[in-house]
C-alpha cells in the first residue's frame, strides 16, 4: 500500500517561507530561531566577536513550541552571535543538533538550515553514539526567510533541506553534524522526525525559480 503526500515550498513576492513538511506517521519537530545577539547577548555570557572560536556558553534548547527535545551546539571552530545570525568570521565552524531521546521507532529525519552561505559539505548523521557519517538520501533548496549583507548589498538567504532514511536501523540517539565555510552565517535551523519513512522526490527547478514547488512523498511500509 502506498500513500502519496505533498511537501510544499511556497514563495511570495514579499517574503519566502521555509520548506513546509508534511511527514506521515507520528512526528516531532524543533526549530532554533532567532540565532542572534538579541536572544543570546554577550552581556549574558554568550559568544561575541572576541569569543568567535570559543565554545558556546551552553547547548541551545529549541524554541518553546518545539516537540523534539534535541539541542544545538558548536563542536569546534568559529561561530558567534552577531546582529542577525551566527557568524563564523574567518574560521569555519562545526556544529551539531543532538537528540538523545528520539521518537520511538524513528525512521526518518529531515534537517533544514536557512543560511547566508552554503555549507562546506553536506551534513552527516551519526546514531547510537557511533560515527557512521550517513549521507542524506536527498537534498533540495528553496528561497530563505532572511537577508544577508556580508560583503555586499543585502541578498536573500537560502533554505537547504536534507533527509535521512533510518528505517533499517534501531535508533536510540542521533546527531546531525555540519560544517560552515569561512564567513558562514546561520539564521535558522529546523529538524523534523517521523516513525514512518517517506522518500522525498524533489522538483529542484521549480524550487530554484521561487514558485510554488511540490515535492512528493511515497510512503513505504516497513517489513
């Protein structure tokens, strides 16, 4: 039995929405935004320009409306809370989102990052304390929600999305790990997880043009 579901990437002339996910099964999600020095001020001990390569004061919990209990943190390298985003200055930074109590029967994870610059490489996923470095099964992009002005006039950010198929393994914990380039900027992060895997088939041409893009999920029953 197969069920077809839709993933929509909507864009308007005024602003661009992040990729909206409709996953099958039991789901949970989390987001981290804003990632700036208003929410994480240096006066409270959070990383400022002079603390670019120092660890974050603490792992960042997701926004209150989130249902997924993971945390976001910097593992190494550059990254401090600037006026509109996490900014790496001249040093790449490696970050991760870690979920130590994932959804029971977890089968898929989708990670989104709204960025002013591309990542150094595709994110990887490790599970159960290992270093499997799983590559995503697909990735796509859509117009972002923010304006990034480093090195020139303000330009729209890009929202990237990656998905992993975990239906063949039993996951008791996992992390999504990624590395920015020099002068990288991170505006928003999202994670969605489900206990039912659904392959995503992207329509990258329509997404890149900023029109309504439709991505199709085909549900696969395990066993």
